C-alpha cells in the first residue's frame, strides 16, 4: 500500500498531466489503494480520489467503492472528509447512485456528519433534481426504516428551500408520481409529511392541483370502507386524513365526499367513537371537522337524508325546557346542561347544508316536529342570553395581558361560541327560516373584510367575516331566570390539523404493519 510520500508523488503526476491525466492509470490506482493505509493515507485518498475521478471512467466503480469505504471509516474526521467530497462523483449515470448512497448516510447520528450529508444532497440536487430524487425515493421505498424516515423528513424540510429553476414542473410531476407509490404503504406520521411535501409544490397549488390532493387523501381515508367506530386506529386514520383535507377545500374544491361520509357513517356513531389519543374530546373533534368542511360542500346526492341525520344529532344537544311544577319551580332535580361547543358545530353545519334545502324545516318536517324544535331553540336562546351577559360582564374593561390568562382566554372563546349560536338561532327563528347570516367558527381566525374577491373565492378558510351579533330579543327586566348550566371544553381554542399522536402498528395499507427491511449496506 502507498505511503504518504507516494500518494503525493502520484498526485503530482496527475496534476501535472492536466487533461491527459487519464493516461496515467497506474498513478490513479495507487491513490485508490491509499484507502487501505493508515489515517494520514486515508485522509489524502479522500481528497485525491474525487479530484481526478472524471479522467478515469473505466475505474469509476472502483473509485466510488474506495470512497465509500472511507465514508464508513471508524475515524470520524476521515468519514466527514469522504462525505464532503461525494458530490464530485455525481456525474452522468453515477449521480442516482451517489444520491442513493448519500440517502443511506442520512442515518448517521453524528450531527456534523449528518449536516454534511444534507449539504451534499442539496448540492447534487442542483446538478440533477430528478436523478437525486430517484436515489431518495429508492431508499424511501426499499431502505431501512431509519433511512426511510430521514429521507422523508429531508424532502419535507429541504424541497421548499430549492429555487424555481431546480423545482421545475417536470421535477414536481416526478415527485407526485413517486409519492403516490409511497402512499400505498405509509404510517400516519409519514402521510402527514407527504401531504406537507405535496401541498408545497407550486404545480399543486392550483384548483386542479388541490383537487388531486383531495382525491389522494380520500383514497388514503378509505371512504369506501365500512366505518368501525370502536376501532381507535380506524377513527384516528379518518381524523388524520380529514385534517389534511380541510385546508385544501375551497369554493372550487368541494368537500362533498367527506361531508357525506361524516353524515352517513360518523354522526350516527358519534357517542361510540374511540381514539388512541389520550385526553382528546373525540366527539368535539369530529364535529369541528364537519363544521369546517360544511362550508365547501357541493351538490350532495342524499341531501335530505343527510340533513335529517344532522338535524337529529343537533336535537340531542338541544334539550327541551324542564317541566315546571304548579308553584312555577322546576319539577326536575336539575337543569339540563347546554353543551355550547357541540351545538356551535352542529348548528353551523346544519345552517350551511340547510342553505341547499331551505324548505327542510317547513316542508320536510311535520308541524309537531317543527314546533318541538322551536321550543328547544327558544329555551337554548334564553340560556344563551344569560351566558353572553355574564361573559361580557366578566371580560368588561379587560385588555392586553389581562386577556391572556388561561381563564380569560376560555371566556373569550366562550363568548365567540355563544355569539355564533345566537346569530344562527335568530336566522332559524325567521319565518320561513333564513340561512343568510355568516359567522366565523370560534376556533378560526377572523378574516379581514377587505380581502379581495378573487382571494376569497380561492381561500381555504371556512367562512366569511362574522356579522356583529346582536344581544337578542329583550326580555322583561323583572323576569327572574335561572340559567341552565353550560359545558365548555377546556381546550376550546386548541384545535389543530397537526397529528395528535402516531398511528399504532406502524406502516401498512390499513396504516398497519410494513415489515422491516434491514438490508445493511447496498450501495
């Protein structure tokens, strides 16, 4: 094996030969043999091998393998030097192989080494994006779990940093095609990351692009399958997928398929839903998602049937007033609880879908049911007015820091909820019922009124700016009314599209198990 002096001498021969270096094959072979030497020889070989690589295409495999040996050396400084030089091997047909190698090296736990691999991948990305992606997706589809995981995270964090001249339409189409292959077998966390990758692609930010993404999510959600409310993984999968779909919906990208599925399969089983996510109010989570989607529902085949299911579920949370005894006091032991968070979601969803069948309450219900519903609405509205007054009084004069306490944050959101319900109930009290008012759901940011019409038509927000809620009909000041107790969720404002806990069981078409493919080095 060559000494340090011999390595320098052979380097001099090749350097002096410049463009005719390829005629000195023995000198280059001696440098390749340097990988078998000591630390100093290896360090020099790591620098010299890539420098003259282009002159010896017939020794390409030997040169790459020699550099790979250095990438796996026990000495971290040698590994780092070898990895840093890897992009110099990424020429012509060698580039996908180098990308594949670098992707495998993402499993390094040394932070400096890991950063070098990231930088090397980014540098070859700028040489040939499709070739680099070929290496990355090859490992995502066939590599070890740790490599797969880090390759996906690399794509989700680095693609958005690349300039437009790198991320061409052709490159984005390649990413979509390869991603579809991966999505046939993913975990919940991987699915969320891929939706982040795909929704960030410029070509998929158009109406037709978002429609493609919605179809991808619908396929992943298995909306054709029977819904099993007692299976936590089945429920969690549906919620995860729906969270990814919600930001994609707009006036032109409809949520009909998801809203239909929720009305037909989820609402009837609302009380029996189970979730692996500890502390999550699964019923409220489902109702929030339904409310957000209802704004963008298109023409629905079984509209009347689904509106009836929604109406029946709403009635469950709109109690009748307690019977009064002869002395005017409540005959029952306690007032029914008013669950405002649930009612806001259900009432909003009913209001949105009701616009598509405005005579539902008057023509589709019999007179007795309509009368029953109005009694419930009136009772709820009375309790509502008391709560609104109490909340306004509690928040009166509070600004800045005072409103940031946990208690006051809950009260602020509670006031939004009660005001929203108030506006919607007033609409339904019209004769005939009206569906014209607009409110912003309590957990959504208020949209500015001066946004352009074009933006509003394409935006993914769920509703228009709210009209100012009125205080409701005045009542006799002398009337004494003891309000029913209400229920506010402790995490009223914390709804998020992000994944709340992983899917159990690893990967699989049913978000089940994707077997480990531990293959060792396969460069």
